[in-house]
C-alpha cells in the first residue's frame, strides 16, 4: 500500500552507530510538526492516494509527547497508522498506552540483540531492560484484548549478532508478536562521520549521468512511486532511503502539487546513481508520470489535448482522448516523444 512517512519531531535519543541520525550525521533539532499542519498533511496525502501514514522516518516518534494526538488524526481520516520505535525509554508507559488506544495499526520495534552487551553495540545508549519491559507490557494489553495493534519485533542482523536471532524469534513468539530478521547495512565498529557522508552524497550529485544505468525503460523505483517522506519541518525529502539533507529537499509538501513532487523526484540526479532495486512500472505509474510531465508543460490534470503538429514529437492517434488513456499511442521521434517513452516504458 502507498505509504506517507512523516517525522513528528527532528530528533532521536539513541546513538545507533549505523544510522545517520544516531551518529548525528543528521543532528537533532527542536523542530516539531504542529498538529494543524499535520492534519492538513494527512488530508492531502489521503487525497493523493496514500493508504498508510507512517509516523517515522529518521526520528523517534515517542519523543513527541503528543504522539497519540497525531495517531488519532490519522485514524479519524480513515487511514492506517504505523509507528517504528526503539521502545528504549522509561516513564512513557502511559504515553505508549495512549498511542495504542488511539487505534495504532502497526508498531515496528527495532532491536539488535537479545542481551544488553550485544544490543548496545549498535543501539548505543539503548537499555534492553526497558525495551523488554515495554514489549511485555504491550503483550499483556494484547492478550487481554485491550488493543489490536500488530507488533513486529525487527531484528537488525549483523555478522557479530547472527547467533542472537533464534532467541529473539522465540521471544517474539512468546509475546505473540511477529518477527522479522532484516540484514542491516553498515558496521557499528566503523560509523561514518557527518562530513564523509555529506561529501559522498555531494560527489554522487557531481557525478550525475543521464544514463540511469540501474534502471531500464519500463522500470520504476518503489521508493519514488509508492512512498513519500516528509520531515518535521514539512519539507519533502528525495525518498525515505536517503538522509534528510537540506540539499535533497524537494519542497514544502502542502505548497507543492503531487505532480510536481513526483516529477522532481523521478528526474532527480541522485536517482541516476542509486542501486535500490526497481520494479516494473504499472499502468497507474505510467498514468501518474505522464500526467506529471504534462502538468510541468502547463496542461491541467485530465485535460483532453488537441491534435499535435507533425513536427512536435507528440503524435496522438485520437486527438479527443486523454493522453493517459491511450496505451497504444505513438509519440513520434521528437524530444518530448523520447521523454514520454522513457516515462511509460514504451519502445521507440
């Protein structure tokens, strides 16, 4: 399901060694998304076809003391609401219960060890005793029928902690939770500095090539097509797979049309060097991208285009039919035709 990730706050209390937030490559700030802005964000996301609002990206949602109010807004809108957290804190038992009672649909809890000494290698500053206490409290609430939230215990798997997986799987089963082992990226023993990470991203931008070697015509990145990521300041970042650096900001979510957001992200130079696996584009993807390109050219959504001159590069077989409704159309050999063929995956 299409998901809209929203950070409610711009901070995390842990210092996970393989996370750009934990290593403070992305420094903590006091920025918090206002409730009224969030409510308008949810309404816009719903109108744009997003089914799920994830209250996380690069921050710990439970650091926002009103997180239950944000969950309630999502549920009033009729959308699903997810949270990802470390649950590594004390004194927030009531807040956790409020969030669950507000109708939270799914909670992902990340962990990297069954024992504290192993867990703390990556989850630096984390207290596994507190994590387990919170997990067991949630399990009891589910057992008694007080909540219906789906809980996933996500194990971040490294070379050094692989032998912890079986015990964590059994622990999750005992609690009545789902279990997921996720191969983690990076090495906690060698965290990257903020300067090196930012420079690496700038170097990728400097090395831009229009060839898009990791993407064939007819393919699309699911992080662009199926998700959008919004920071606590309301800025859309390129995608949820990249840090929220200001030089990767796309624009204010509420002030930017869905067509402009999609086209700017799809054509972003950073994507040309990204190796994230693509998937085959669907008819809905083709219609969305074609519509976004036409909107950039000044055509209002859904407008029926007139017949094009022969030398325009865009040749419509039926001048009265909308562009997005013509799967067999021919675009000619002009520059615009080549762009549209790339977008929808048609052979020349």
